[in-house]
C-alpha cells in the first residue's frame, strides 16, 4: 500500500462493520444509532485511525522478518582460512 492509497472495504465488510458499531453502541452505551451514524463513525475510523494500525502492522512484520533473517545468518558455516 503506497502513501496515497486508501484502505478499501468490500460491501460485505462495510455492512458487517456498521452492524458491529451499532451493536457496540447498543450493548456498551445503551444507545441505538442508525446505519448513517454508524457509517460515519466507520468512515472516520478508516480514514483517520486505520492507517496508523496498518503502519504498526508493517513495522511489526518488518521487525519479525529482520529477526528471522538474523537467525538465518547465524547458522552460516564459516570455513577456516
């Protein structure tokens, strides 16, 4: 994902996420909110918060892979000269 790309959701993902937001507000806050309000909350999260989570995942993956490569390099057989 390059710096200019947006996180894209399928229609099914969006529908499931909107439902989850509505359920959260109902169960945790005792509030009923509609599809429009839930969709606006989802849009905010996707636009403003999700890129930070994505970037953290990229950094975590990079660290993990770097550690595994370091482990691989440690098993080299060094021939005597």
